[in-house]
């Protein structure tokens, strides 16, 4: 196990890293407290903790349903993270084909339905069905397996709410895309999601406060999805050459790290292309330079710390390049080539600046 930011890596399954956010254990404390208030017994608390543990195994299965289905369409998954509010599969991208997006979105709830059907079969074969007892504590409405069965049905239904970032919101967007295109479909689906969020928020004010948290979650998710799609639309069919940085410094493999330090302190450039004569051979990122300073000092060589360059052609589409940056988080700097020669560089900050300029021009 190892920490990455605020998340603890639990392991790797099917080629996908599974992480647990640092706040995740707070859920067990909260659930334990609720069951103690409801039941007043250690047995009730044990039931609750076991239930939430098994439920999150079902959540992991749900996320793997998305991830493994996306893999069938050539889309990788960076990692799956367990959060107090559920699981999150970080796909490299969502399918652009509406049919594929629908299939990927539906496979998560389908896993929960499959689990519920499997538990129903087990309960039927073993005669384990327990009638609902109106006198039982609210938090323990039935037997353990029945509680897990009902929870999986709830997860499937809840995730099909037609609002981003729920699976139902992605299904809605994909269905609308058949008639109005992806951009228009995303805007409409985001508006529907935010309308539902307002409804949940109002209901939460007069009832369950948890609905307010759900409303905030849906509102932010809808806004984020709409913003990402708007960004992609603005970058589409615009060549990389329009946004690349042409005034930049380079290093050679034999350069000392002191040279990188001086260039960093003298300006705003943090990552440097490495050229051996006219040939691009690597990139020296800020993090690699800092590690090199720690390990080798100022006299260390750039060749010892550089990494393989990520490149794009000057005529490539900016939207495609942004997607490549998002799929390769370690690629902080992309080197732009024309007929094999380095003519510019680009990073996320530069793309953001280009978008701000485009927005300002459109507002005139």
C-alpha cells in the first residue's frame, strides 16, 4: 500500500489501481454512530459496519462494470477511487459514439441488478426470505442478505437519475446525441441535471439533509460536464500551431542541472525540451529536475533525469491534443513538431490561456 496525494492505493485488480480516499474511513464512523443510535447494541453496530463494507464491495464491482466495458471499446481506466459518497472510475475518456456511451454507462447499474438477482436466487433456494418487521429498528429492516439485495436495487435506481455525473445523465446525453449532436445534448442534459439538483435541494430543506449533499454533487457534476464539453467544442478544428509557445528555452543532454535552475529562476518556464543537435531526445520536467538536484546536485546531467518526449504535429487538432494530455497525466509538456523539427511546445496552462483569449474575443 502507498499514498498518492489524499488517496491510499489498496491494490491492483484487472490492471486497474484501486484507491481509497483519506476521508473514506469517516463513513464507517458515521455509519457505526447511526446504528448505535438506532439499535443501542454492539450487534447492531457490527451489522451496520459489515453491511456498509459489503455494500462498498458492490460499489467497486459497479465501477469495474464501467471500466471493463470501456476497455472493450479501447478506453483505459486510470484508477478507481472509493469516496464516502461512492466510487469513481476515472476513465481516460468517455466514448464519443452514443451507443458505446450508453453501454458503458448502463453496465454499472447492470452489475448491481445482477448482484440483486443472484442474492434473490440464493434467498429463494435457501428459504432465507424474511418478512419485513415494522417493529424492527429502521436501520435493520430485514436479514443481512436482503438488506444487501435492497441496497443494490437502490444503487441501480439512484445511478439512473438522469443527471450528470450519474450514469443516467450519461445515458440521457447519449440518447439526445442521436438527434442534436454531442454539444447540444450535453448542454441540455446538464440543464436537466441542474434542475433536478434544485429540486433535491428544496426537498432537502424540508426533509432529509442528505438530499442537499446529493443536490450539490449533481449540480457540480453537471456544470463540470458542460464546461468540459464547451472547452472541447472551442478547441475542435483548431490546429495546435495556433496555441503553441514559440518562445521557449531548450536544454541539451549534457547540460548541467544548474542551467535548468537558472532558466527556471529567470522566467516562467518550468519544463524543458531536450535536444541533441536538431534532434528531440527528451523532456526535463520540473519534478524530474528537483529529484535530480536532490540526488546529483547542481552538477548533475540533464541526460540522467530526462524522460521520453510526448509529441504532436503542428497541424493536429487542439481538442485531440487536450485529450492526449488528459489521458497522460505525467505529460506536462507536449513538444510540437513540423516535418520532424521542434517548432513549439504546449501545456495545459497554455491551452487554458488560449481558451480565455477565445472567450474574450467572442464576448466583443
